[in-house]
């Protein structure tokens, strides 16, 4: 039996999948998606600007089931991570996602250049 791999999908990854980036095609099936409401908030906003309310709402609703909750310790650890790499100008949302991924023992899937050389990252452009 094949083991299903889990990845934390950041907003960048979600947008690339929606836009049909072929480099993300093998993450579209046979993998377990993990994300947070904050990532869906970013996704919804981006799609509102570019594609309208109907599409934004539809994708928000379809990815909602993959959201995980996190506690205050994640927020504190994410802030420590952000401070440690303060020259990279990482977003709070990305820092929380990266921290959640590390805690869950799964890769952080992104094409964000700020994460390219970090451990625990699956970098796809």
C-alpha cells in the first residue's frame, strides 16, 4: 500500500495550483493537503482582486476542509522564527504556516524565494 505524503500548502502553492502551473501537477492528487485559515484568507483576497467573488468564495470553500488549527505556542514560535530571519521580510502568515509544517513533520510547499534555502521546504517555482 502506498503512503500518502502530506504537505503544508502555503498561499503561493495554492495560487499556482489554481492557475494550472504544471510544476505543481504532482501535488494535485495523491497528497494530503494541510493549510490554515490565514492562508485561505490570503488566497480569498488575491482571487477577489483578480477573479471575482464567485471564484474566491468557491476556492475558499473547497480548501476549507484542509485547514488545521494552531495554538498560542505556534504563534510564539512563528514570531521567534520571523525575528531570527528578520532580514528576509517574511510574512506572519508564512511564518505560522512554516512553523505548523515543522511541528507536523511535513514539508512546507512554496515557490516563495524567501524560503528557497530553508530546511523542511519543498520549493517549486
